[in-house]
C-alpha cells in the first residue's frame, strides 16, 4: 500500500507542491497502521488457516510459529517503506542506501549472536531481523526530523487527517496490485506442497524463486526509478518526457535482463548446489533452470511497466490485470500441467511463466494506449483537489 505514497509524493514534487509531501506521508502512516492492524488475525491464526487449506500439519505448525514472530517486524513497514518512497520522490536515494548498508552490517553479527551463540533459533533470527529493520526506521526519522528535508517536511500536522479516504482508496488499489503479485508465488509454492515427494519439490521451487528474487532486486530498482520519474514528469506536466523516460527505462532494463538470461542458461544446471548438497534437489533445480532463465528475462519488462503505472496512479488497472493474468490464466495452467499432465514442479513453473507473459503483454498494451496528455490533466486535477496551502502562503495571504 506504500506505493500510493510514491504516486502522490512523486507527483507533488514534480508540481512543486513540496509541503504536501509531508502531509501525504503522514496520511500514509495512518492508512498503513489501520490496515496492518486489521490484518493481524492472519498472522495469529496462520496454523489453523493452513490446516484448513489442507497443508501438511508440520508445515502448518512451523509457518504459524514463524508468523507470530513476524508481528513486531511487519509494523516497521508502516514507516520504513513509506518514508523510503517519500525520500525517493525527491531524489534522496543515498540516505536510503547508507541506512540499508548499516542495517546489513548490524544484522549479520546480531543474527550470529542470537542464533548461534545464544542458540535462540528461529526466535533469535526474527529478533535480529526486527531490531535491524527498526534501526532503519529510527535512522529515517532522524534524517527527516533533523532538518535534512526542510522543504518537504514542516512537522506533524492535523491536515494529515483530511482527505484520508481518497488516500485509503488509492492505497487499497496499490495494496491489491502488489498482493496479487506476491501471492502468486505463494500460491504456486502451495501447489508444489501437494505433489509427490513434496519436500524435494518445495525445496527446488523455493531455490529457483530465491534466485529469481535476487535478480528481481535489480528490476525493483528500475521499478522505483520508473515510479519516481513518471510521477515527477506528470507533476511537471511534461507528457513527452514521460514517454521518453518509459523508452529509456524499458530498454535499459531489457539489456540487463538479457545478460542475466544468458548467464542463467550457461550456469543454470549447477545452481542447485549453491543451496543444497542433495542430488535430488539439485537435479530438480537443473530441470527448472531453462524456465528460470526465461523468468529472469521477463523480470526486465513487467516490473518497469508496473512502476510506470504506479507513477501515473493506475494501480487499480494493474490490479485487474494481475488478477486475470495470474489467477485466471497462470494458476489454472500450472495446476493442469503439474497434476493432470504430470509435469510436477516444471508444470507449475510453466504456468507461472504463462501468467507473467500474459501480464507483460497486457501492461505493454496498456502503456502504449495510455493518453499521457490526458494523464497530465488528471494529475493536475488530483493535486489541485487535495492541495492545502502552506503556512507561508497563508501568512502571505493574511498580510495581503
């Protein structure tokens, strides 16, 4: 849901409405806190939910145990992600990078101390994760409240309580868009858990998803760049710059994707041994390596186009695309190929690729057909509708 902050702050920054960025940020905190609190029962009741879905009892118990330790961790996202979007919208990326590096440096020895030395196991790992994650939040607050964002942060304001419902609506569409994408992989892992020799199937599938996730971090960088760039240019009212930015971002991301596609095709059959010394798991990963390579290639397209949509505030449209492509096409095809055609994990992965290909084509078509001059007008109307005068403007009007 934090991508709504990216849309609003990015467009406000482009339009020169700097003081509104702090207000949008505070509204996002309100929306995020309410939403996360409403979702707490899913973390508390993970075990019975998994068992109700027919999942293996030991897996359900383990998931339920871990999910409870996630609760103190997930609340940091209310602040960390939204502040990150707020800072990115004004090109303050280095502070995010430095805080992430420091978090990494803190997390490793803390995990070693709690997990290995003190033998706390999973709770120790989750405590380390929570502490290092909340460190980033504290650092972000110090940066903002310390005066490094003088134009965009004018202090806490009751104005944040106004127009919360429109922000909630945009945040909800953003949340649905992202959740449908994240849950897609989770549903496919769930399908893999019902197969013969489920332990090997889940291990191989998870390894490939992890490798895919590593490369996807690069794509997330382009997604963030697309969000900020498109939002800024729409705020400025420059439709031509929007179109040019899309071409540059997609072409650059695609070139990088082609490089990793080739690397995965060459070394893919040995990737499994980086994660497991079990031959059955490594062989299963090798069997998926070609499909993994094409997934990595697709990673260079659809995240960028999703970022374009977020920058333009088109999250609801992308949410519908994700629903249709992933759950009406990808999951059914994966289930049919995996269970009916007896392709096992490979069939599920083919289904996943079918969903992503369909999504990429739909996003390409949507981006191509979008009237960017019209989006500029919509952006201007939205910003003017939610605009609140700054204290300086109010004082100037009073003096006049």
